[in-house]
C-alpha cells in the first residue's frame, strides 16, 4: 500500500462526491427520517467501490467495446431523475405536517434500497466521476492503482456514513413542516437540474 497515493485517491474521491446530487440528497433525506440509514449508506459506498474498481481496471476497454453505453445511460438516467423529482415535488405540496423522527421505519426497506440503487446506477454522472474521471486519474500512478482505488473508495464510505448519520444534528430544524417542504423542493430542482444537464450534453 502506497499511502501518499492512497491519500490522493481519498482526497479525489471526497472532492468529487461532496457536491450535492441525487445520491447525496437521498442519503440526507433518509438520515433526517432515520430510515434504513446504515443500509442506504452501505449500498452507496459499495456501489462507488465497485464502480471505482471498474474504472481503475477497465476504463479504456469499456469505452472501446460499448460506444452506445454513454447515450443510453444519459437518457435513462434523465428519465428516472425527472420522475423522482416530480415525486419529491408532490411530497412537498402534499405534506401538511412535520415528518417526525418517530415515523422511522414506516417506509418499505426493499423500496428504499431499490430507489437508492436506482439513483446510483441510473445516474450517468456517477459513471463519469467514478469510472471515467477516477479511472483516468489512476493512470498517473502506474503500479499503484490499487492504492489509489482504495483511497477513493474509502472517501466514498466516509462521506456517505458521515452524511447519513450526521443528519441527526439537523433533525430539530426538520421538526417543522416548512423545513421538509423546502428540502423536498430543493431535491426536486436538484434532480431536474441534473436531468436537464444530462440531456443538454447529448
């Protein structure tokens, strides 16, 4: 293990993932509701680890073999994000009371995990960051790709678990109905902005 390369991977992973996006908004929401937080954070971290490993080991081969994959991911991801944004907007208008922490556990575990995985694996930006960008950067460290990938994956796990469980400190704010409406509205526009950018880049 080369620790300077590991540290570079860790910082690169954190810098790419810290921006608000579909995954992060969902993890934050689950943390605020105290619903399936560990499973959601673990699923996001493991997904990133798999994609980072794929990028470090197979980036060039994948691009050459599947030239159609990028446009397919963009259209599919944009459609899903538009739907999910509409769902959040509906929740913002429908909500008439605070979503109390005591309501934890009411959402279906399988549905929550499926949504989490969809927001991860159907989002082309996840592939752009993990497979393409980190895969490209790893080529700067020949012979130490494992150290770089380990650092980047560690950054993902640290971020998601910090976000999911750190949301506890924000719960007093979200005891008010207006706070949840604002959050759901922000999630809506985040999802739609990402979808718009995906379609614009076609």
